[in-house]
C-alpha cells in the first residue's frame, strides 16, 4: 500500500521536528534530512502496527497543531505530500 501524507517541518530547540498531520506521528533529527527519515520510519511503524480493518488515520487536533507551530526558531515549512510505501 502506498499513500501520501502531509508533513510539517520546523526547527525547535536546536533540532528539526517533523509532524505528520494525517497520523499525528512525529520524527526529529539534527538535520532536515534526518527528521524526514525518522518521520518516514515512524509512519511506516505506525501503519505496520495498525490492525487490519482499523482506521489508519487520526488527524492532528487543532490545539496540538497550534502548540507545535508556536515558538519555532524558523518559519515552519509544510512539505508537499510525500508518498510512503508501507507493507503489511
């Protein structure tokens, strides 16, 4: 199965943090590339852990998104939808 997800990437407290808006999954790293690699792994792990027939999405509530976006060191960047290949 392959799907596309929206990722918000921001720099916070010396590292990059990535948030998947559709799944409420987070990844981080010292560089943008590391943060994107960890969010991809987190998304795949989440999708692998969902049981067959379970709803795989759990959108980020607005209050959590608001907290995530405040106090950033740089302007947050919303990545174009990225395709994640998940096997399961």
